[in-house]
C-alpha cells in the first residue's frame, strides 16, 4: 500500500497512491492509515484523488479508520473521484463522512 503523508501544521494529509482500495489491499490500507493517524496525533485529511475503484472491503476499511479516530481528532475525505463518490452515495456513507466539496478541495489543494 503506497501512501504519502505531509502536514500543513494542523492537519496530517494522507494521499493514497493506489488506484484501487479493495479486498486485496483494504486491510493493509486500514492498518497503515490508522498507524499514521495515531503516530501524528493530528486531524487527518485523506486525499483519494488516485482511487478510481473502491469495493465494500475498501469502504469497510474507511469506516474502521473513521471509528478508530482518537477522541478530538477528525477524518476528512478530499478529492474523491466520481466512481468512489457513487459508492458513498449508494451506501449513504456520504452522510457519515466529512467529504470536502470540489470547490473547497481546489482552494485547499
């Protein structure tokens, strides 16, 4: 699982470089993202700009990360692709996760 991390002072920005989050890599994705968030101790912004496909395992991994967020820290999703956005809307997870709208993503990114 290839991820990059940067910080803007207040937030850890985690960018996934994979085109898929699925049954093959979802567990590793979840473990690595949770470790980064725990180690940094800051709110996290997960940049999904490269992810073109996410199945139920990938969605489950994101839910697990969301539920495991330390108290007082938030998880925000950004740059979700149309295919991934459909998964969130079909499962109504778009109402659970904080997802930056496209115009704010451009301002922040």
